[in-house]
């Protein structure tokens, strides 16, 4: 099997198994930090598994290939021909990667334009950007807030976005965005990114609503029906219509018992399954 094809196959199936374990076993837990770590570590492990020396030793792989036959005196050289030929699948993959890169940089460019056109303002002792062009969001250490916000709404949403910044959620989004460029053909990564963003919101909500009553915090969420433009989807947004209901349910949920942490031992059979799969492809 072509090594790059093997890498794509094992990595993408591994990502599928990690995501399924999260959705089926862990997603209802209130251990948001552990869930975040599970998805992030699982995504990194999925890239590393194909390179593990499973099945054959590295030396066997180095010497275990066959050179093409070269006939002396023949004008046609298979070696030169094989070096120049490029398969249609390789061209398709390269084209898809370029398109995915274009969408990524388009999002970065749109975000950059919004930052340049916004005005700086001090809110609760910190520098933020204000404009009427988009809803509240954060990216790296940048916080953007709409001008229409004021009073308790401004304070509540600012603290929420501040939580995203302090927890470094942008780095998670950038990492999954890079995975989506590498595996642009895999629709699962849309769900993977969405699950990670849900965890981000759960974490930010948990840190924010402790400063207010739950009723006040939920009311602010329902009042501020902001929708972040699609070209700014790389940023963390206070309002997301997809997971708003789940966020409200999670706010009112009881904390998961510590004994439920034993569920994370599912990582052991999961790693064994992925390792067996890698061995079988050998």
C-alpha cells in the first residue's frame, strides 16, 4: 500500500474512532477540561499512529522494496517514467488542499479587515475592539464587542470572551483548521471541530455564569442572538445557534460524579484498536 495513502487511511479512521468515543461515552460529562484534552490528544495521536513501527521493523521497511527493471540498450527507462508520472488522485488531493488553504486564508483575511476597521476602547480595564459589523467574538488575545452592548450585557459577554482568551481556545480551533486542510476530503472534521467548539463554550459558560445568576446569564444568551459571519468561523463566538440549546442545558446540569471519570479509561481499548488497525494495514 502506498505509504501516504496508508497514512491518510489510518489517521482518518483513528479520528473517527476518537470522535465516536467522545460522542457516545463522554459528551454528557461536565469534565469539560478532560473532554477537551481527549479530543486534542486523540487528534495528535491519530497523526502519529501511522508512523509507529507496528508489524515490521524500520530496517525491514528500508530494504524491503523492489527496484523497477531497466533494460540496457532500450531508450525507454521505467525509472525516469515513474518519476515524471503523477497519478490523478495525487493531483486531486493537491487541488483540494489548495482550495482548503484558500478558504482558511480567506477567513484570516476577513478577520484582519474587521480588526483594522474596528475602533479600540477600554472595557473593564482591558483593551477591546468595538464595531457594528459583527457580533461578539475572540481570536487569540483579541476581543471584539458590538457597539450596541451596554451595562450588564456588556459585562457578561466581555467576561465570556475573556474566558475564551484565557483558556487559549483559538489554538484548538487553529489546530483543527490545519487538520481540515490536510484531510479536506473528510466531512467528519466538521463534526470534530463543532464538538471541540461546544466544549469551549461549556468551559467559558462555566467560568462566566458563576459571576452572575444562571437566569441572568441565560437571558443574556437568548437576548443577544448574534450570528458570526461564516467567513469569521475561525473565531470564538459568544452566540452559536447550533449549540445554544446544549449550552443552556449544560448550565443547569448537575456536576458529573467524580466516579464517572473512570469512563476515560476507554482510551486504553481505543488505543489498542487503533494499533491493531495499523498492524492490519501492514
